[in-house]
C-alpha cells in the first residue's frame, strides 16, 4: 500500500500553511446534560494535531457527530467537543458555528500559526453524505478551500464514501494521519499471516451485522468465540429453545450452515444469564443453554462460558475482539464482557479491540486500555477491513 504519511507532510514544512484534518470526533453525549461521556476518540487524534500545532500549521479540523439529517440540529453540535479538545491540547480551539459559511470562513482566516479551529458538524450539510456526486463534490470544493493540504485521521469514517473522506483528498495534497496509519498497520497484521493460534471473539446483537466478517474469518482463524445477542440465533440453529432472547429467524439456517462448515472452530456459550425483562433491575438467573425458559431472555453469557472462552484465549498468540458478550451497560449483565476483556489482557498475545461497543465497554468497565495491544476507533471500518473490502477513505489516500 502506497500512502503518503503525516511525517512526509511535516518534512516538507507546514509552518504558516492551512492543514485540513478530517478527524472522527463522533463522541457519545449524555442526553440530559449534553456532556461528553467518553472522550476516547478525541484523545486518539491528539498525536496528529499536536504534531501539526508544534510545526506551526494553521490546523482546521472537521468531523461529524451523530446522524443529523443534512441540516443544523443543536443536539448534534460539536461545540462541547471543541471545549474538550481545547482542554486536551492545552490551548483554545476556535469554534466555527457553521461548516462552510461565514463563521467558518472568518474563523479560518483569523487563525495564527500553531492555532486550531474546529468546524461545525459536517453532517449539518446534505452534501457530506449525498449519493449525488455533483452535490457531494460541490460541498467538497467548499471544504477544500480551507486547506493547503489534507490529513485523514478519521479511521472510524474511512468506510464511508462521504465528501470529507473521499472527495476532498482528490482536491488537495493528501496524507494519512498517525491514527489512520496505526489502524491500517495493526489490522494488516490480522489479515497477513497472524501469529497462531489466532482467536477471534465476536459479540453484539445481530448475526446479520457480522455475517460477512464471519465468512471472511472462518478459513483463517483457529477458534471463533461467539457471544452477545447473536449467539441465540446460533443456539437456535442447534435446535435449542432460546425463550424470548434476541433471535433472527431468517438467519437460523445460515448459522446452521456455518456451524457445519466450521470444522469445530466455532465455540458457543454453554450457560447464559436469563432475565424476566430487558431492565437493569429485572430478576435474573444463570442457566445452561439447553434450559432457557420459554418466557425469559438471555442478556449475558454465564461464568462457565467465560471460563471456557478464557481457556481458549489463554492459548492464543493473536486475538481480535469485536462486540460485547452481554448488555454490559447494565451492571447485572456486565460480568461476561468484563470476564472476556480481562482474559484477553492476561493472554500472552497481540490483542486488537475492534472499536465500537467493545472499545466503549473497555472504558466503561474501567479496564486499563494499555493492557490491550490496540483499541481501534472504528468498529464498522475495522470489520470491513477484515472482510477484505475496499475502504473508500483509504483508496482516496492511495490515489
């Protein structure tokens, strides 16, 4: 893969030049207070921003947050992100109250060398996500006018064919930021001769969301451990009763086929935590998977499953984990995810946490992030990379 890097750009000199940085600052916000509940994605872009600031660039940062419908929506404003980014950088971040309008133009024009501006949410503009190339291109033209060079450091968005990710690099000299480079280097280790045994842990709610990656990984992994809501469709495929647990009926036959083809690589839970309702205070018990009551639903894997999965992980030399084992946001159903995460940290292996809910779980459960080899910032992007798909944002950097 031939991609120019941030170091290449810095070697050319960026002092006094405007550098447009596409970051992924799509952080979770508390719905009541509007406060940031996890600033991991902001911290992930600091190495790139810090290097540009130190080199004297005029740094113009752009990002999306949430899923606004192509028009301004106050609940998705990046204003709190600008404040937190300023705290982490130790210098004020100049915030533009629009993306490509008067505020953006004046904010960028007023930047001094070594200062940082953050534009308002990219998705407040329909052109960012438009499937119409002309509309997307027109918005990309406006964004590109704010930079003399472009840095993509938004790995969580490289699987999207959006204006700021795909079209802007065609309009400016472009490089990969520190985060994107690290993500690609790490994930390429998983696709090109990983050290064995190679064990993958998949969780999350739906088999349909993970089917492509399961199909891609089955030939290459030594063990595939499946938990989370998706495990119940596999258990149903084995002819077991799953009560009112999450079930994709149209995927049962697919799961049966996967189990038959897996040559024993797939490990499923042997016990689960079942509850009367999807609620943090619901009455709950641990039962064997062949004894799930018809009126109850599974919300976590049980301790025997954790022990069995941990034993498989202890033998691994390479581990990839994507998706929680249960509803970790509720304390009563967090033990499975915690147990698997702790088992991964104890393994003598190169471990990758595949972004999204898994990364959120690591932080929410108070686990030491440095105990993992790498925590990805892009759940969907990391899965698509492992599936072997072409990621538009990476392809744009190669051109």
